[in-house]
């Protein structure tokens, strides 16, 4: 077949892994990420020699796993992830958890010692059985390789099933534990007796029917939304879960859309007549407005947004909730009166009535206009050399090229995006690790997103998130990676998110144990990895640098800020926007 690589008959392991690699390819896997090690040698050889699988060597297993995660998030196709035995597999765990929580398809293959070498103090051997517990869609330990055609058929079917389970019935990671006996390199052993029979079966069209469907088909939700279409005080909350067409339902019903910064609805055109609300966190800080705007019904598309203010408001008002999410997992952390429907696309009504109360729609339009104008005007009035953290977010929204892929880090960056990124139609593709909300793997995931997109991409991050994954910079020099990554580094020398929590009142030990300033010279750090670094001195300089993105390479735009000063200003600005709602 076109693109087929001849199987490697030099020994049992090389044949076994050749069948494994070709099956991955036939089932839609186009990219693999591997980390160095001995026990995984047969797997690495097979993937590296396969002409149709792009294979990336990455030193650090944790970085490798998040890089694979980023590719999977960007392409929504399964990515193979391979390591050697022992604690190497444990370093995959954080990314696997994120992949399961956020629905990214990974085929994780951990090499292992054969059974006779376990539990006897053999080197680099740990218990890898079900290592990732319930955090994978499916687990299986492969048989120890044999050259018999019956075992190769088993391998082919099992790999095909594993790829299918990474995408169906929903996307997520699968784990295959793969034991190997020596010899691990492809040295000749001349023990394969059925070569002609194997060639006859595995070289021709017999594999065509092993098409597992690497892409999940859309699940379209029709009912019970139709039954609720006449609700007068209905509200749509578009969360980060990737459910499409919330704006189409808004256009049909008249329900306002509260669009999370990580949702499609904040960044793409919604059509005429849709009331799109982006300043809801500030609006709902106004107690009178929050009470008067309480909904009777909420359609939550994808999951609840980041905002604690919004979540607390929903918990307090207790509307009826219809939650639509592309997963079988429970997404309702608020424990509302919730009807749950699995799907990733909400079908439009053919002839639905406009149901929302004009007074209710108009009230949301007024408060959004006043709160958003207050936020935008205040940020636009900031002096050119006044490096107030939220200003970076608002300028990215306005000046990044259209259709740019943007990865937003957790902690303060994602909250500044929710507060200050205005609704627009610039068609930015937003990526994030909000499944488990951790800061680990931020840089590596963003590099994976950039490679998967193959175009210029941007990472918005704080200093601690970037420092937590500095080994990701090893990927920056990899000539095989496509696209480019501009890292917008908001350096406030510590954990800015903790300044907004009650623990900030207790210092000591707050500064040392929670804010944890690291006092890093990022110019020197970037120089170590050969990464371009620019220290931002003005917003004019910053705007110029983000308006046109480089085609290749990695660069850091460092914005030095004052953490404590900016925390107080951020709180004051949100309070000002909340107060402005009273004037609407």
C-alpha cells in the first residue's frame, strides 16, 4: 500500500513493534512523542523508521507528555506517547490526568520488564499495572512479543481498539503497558519461521477494515432544549467545554449569553441580535444587579466558567439547569437542579419562538455596556509605561492577528482573560489546561499546540507557571517543530493568584510559602536555551511585537510588573465596574 513501511524481521521485538507502529498509522495516529530509555528501544526504533508517523524525541518525560497533550488538543487526533520502564512512566501522570479531564486523545505506551523480572529487585522496575488508575479510558497489558501470526493478529486488533477507545465514546488517554525481553535493539536472531505467511497477511489490504475512526463524530443535542424554548428568564452560560452553537440558540430564543474567555462564543461572531456578556464577573459583584438578574433557567454549554463570582451566584439563585457537555463525566460541581445531556453541538430550532423577556434581555445589555465600558476605558487610559498586568490581556485581544492560537495559563492569566478580554469576532482559537487546573506542563503544552496548529501561536503565562516547566525550552531548539510560539510572560515575581485569596492577610508565612518569589533573571534563562528574549518597557513596544508574529522559533516577551500593587488596582477596577452598573 502507498506509504507502507516494510516490517522489520530482524528479531521478534522489531517485528512486533513494526506491526504496532503500522497499526497506529492505519488507525489515524500521525504523531508520536518518545523519551529516551533502554526498555522502550523496540518501540522507538519502529516509530522512528515509520515514514508516515512524525516522531519527536523529548528528554523529560513530563515535558514530553504535555507536548503530546498540546498536539492532541490542537489537532484533536490521537497522539502516541512512549517511554521506558520505571519512574519514567510516573512522570507522564500529570499530563494523563489533564488529558482525561479535558478530553484529549493520547495513546500512552509504557515499556516494561517481562513478568520474570518483576518483584525481584531488577533495575528500573516498578509496578506499572494500572499505573494511572481511573484516569484513563482503557488499560491493557500487551503480551510479551512472539513472532507467531496469531499473536500478531492479537496485537493488531488490540492496538486498533486502544486507538478507538482514545476517541470513543469520548476523547481521553488510554494506557498500554508493553513488556519486552532481550534483545531490545534490532539485532538478527533468525527465529521468525512464518515470515512468508506474515508478509502475505500484513503487507496487503487486509488491514483496510481496521479503520477505527480517529475523529469522534459530533453528538447533536435537540431535546430537551426545545421544551424549554419559551422560558422568559432564560440564560445561556458558555463555558470552556467546546460545545458549539450556543449563540445559535441565543439568536433563536433571545436568551443572553454569558461567554467565558475560554469559550468559542467570546471570540467568534455570534450574529445579529445576540446579547453577549463578557463582564459578568464585575456585574455580579453588584449585589442589587445580581439579585435583579437572577435567571429561572440556565443552559450551560460545556461546563461552568472560571469565575467564582458567577458560580456563587448560580448556587445562590438555584435556577433549573440544563448542562450540555461532550462527556459522560459529571461537570456540575455546583450540584444544581440539573438535567445533563451529552453532546458537543446544540441543534438550532427550525421555527422557535422568541422567548426571552424584553426587559430581561435589555437589562443584561445595559449592564454589559456599562461594565465593559468602565473596564475598557480604564485600561485604555493607562500610561504607556505603566505596566499594569490586565493591560496585557486587553491588548492581546485587540492586536493579535486574527485566527491566532492562544494558550492561556492557569492561575492569574486565565482570570485576567475572564475579567478583561472583551467579546469580539477576531476568531482566536483558545487553548488551556482547565481539566485539572494545574500549572504543570504549561510551556510544553503550548509548544505542542503551536506544533499541532503549524502556525504562529501565543502563550500568556505568569512567571511561576513558566518556571515550573523550564525543560519545555528543550523543545524550542527542536528543528522538527512547526509554527512559532510567542511567550507573553507576566513577571510579577510570585504567585499573583494567592494575593486574591484570604491567606494573603497572613504574612508571615504568606510571602515565603505561598507567593514563593523566585527572583529569576529570565534573560539569562532564555540565553541558556537559545531563546530570544525581550524585556517590555512600554505598551507601544508590546503592541508592535504582538501585532505581527514570527513564522518560526520561540521568543519571550517579558512584562515586569508589581504583584501587590497590581492586585490592589485590579480589585479597585473590578469594584469600579460593579459600581458603574448602578448607573445603567
